[in-house]
């Protein structure tokens, strides 16, 4: 795997690179003292991992990650734990707090390596196949498994993966992101309600401006999706008090 590291603290940058140099099969393609230089390098090269300090002048590590059209795996490093929620909101692999023990850094790289190897083994185009009018297939080990639309309750994003929750309580995992799933599933059956969830329209038992209810399951509706969800699900079907 390859990585780019950016940190405005030259001493900590050197220490982290010394630690990373101990990890086999890991190559540094660039080291930067700020996020602006890192972004310029990323216009022509895309490493497998970005290792980013968060608090850097002019452009923070989180702002850098959000500005990229194509985001590699990201590991954030910060002196403060209070940025963790923002970091994981963009599907960071890990969030490390300085000073980072070598064993903690090794665990973070292992997470990235596991995901990297899985991506190499399973092409994304094979992970999800939209076949027929009432079902789709996902790659499960060495076979394709059919899932009927009617069996799906909702789908949840796990970054580059999705979890498909079925009505019988089972859960299936596929190597495909939620955006690609949304493009391949029929819009007359499924609707995206947030950055994290797609639901089967007919499984919605109740809803308001902020949540949908799938029997006992309650999922939040993203602010940018609220108007579309309410209009699409209810439309003109609401019984009015007065005509």
C-alpha cells in the first residue's frame, strides 16, 4: 500500500514516519507540512491511504478530505479527541490521538490493509448486480446470492460497504457504496432518506419530518432529504380533515 502524510508539526511528522517505516509493504509517496500542499499533490496521484493531521493552517485535514472528488482511505491524527465525530462522518478508517503509541498506529494500518485486500479480491462491479425486475444479486464468498426486493427492510452505509437488513432479521454485507446502490435500485420501490440509509418504501409504517418508522425500527431523515421523503412517501394519500 502507499500513503501520503500531512502534518504541520515537523517533529511529530518525523516521528510518525519513523514508526510507519517499521511497517512492511507500506510506501510513502509524499510528506507534506500542510494540507494545501497535500491537496496539490493529490491532483495527480492518489495514494491508498491519507494520514492527516487535523489542525493545520489555511486548510484542516477534515476540510482537505471533504474537498477531494475521490477519497482514499483516511486515518486522522490529532492532539484533540473532540474532532472524532467529524472525522468518522466522512468514513475515516481510524482516528488517533497524539501522542500515538506504535501499537495503536499498527492497528490503524491493519484496518486499512484489511479493507485494501478485500477491495483487491472483489471488484466492485461484481459486488452488486441488478438482475430482473424484482430482485438483485450480491457477491457472497464464491457465489452470487439473490435477494428479492420484497425481502429488504433497509440498507445502511458502511463506507465502501453496505449492510442489507432483511425482514426475517438477517443481515447481508456487500462491497459497494450507498451511492452506487441508489443508482441501481428502482426508485419506485426504494428511497434514500439520509447519507446513511435507503429504505423500502412499502416497509415504512410511520414518518414525520425527522424520522421514518419501519415497525419497531426508527431511522433519521437527513435535513436535505426531508421534503423529498415526505412528498414521495405521502404524496396525495393523506386523509384530510376538510375537503
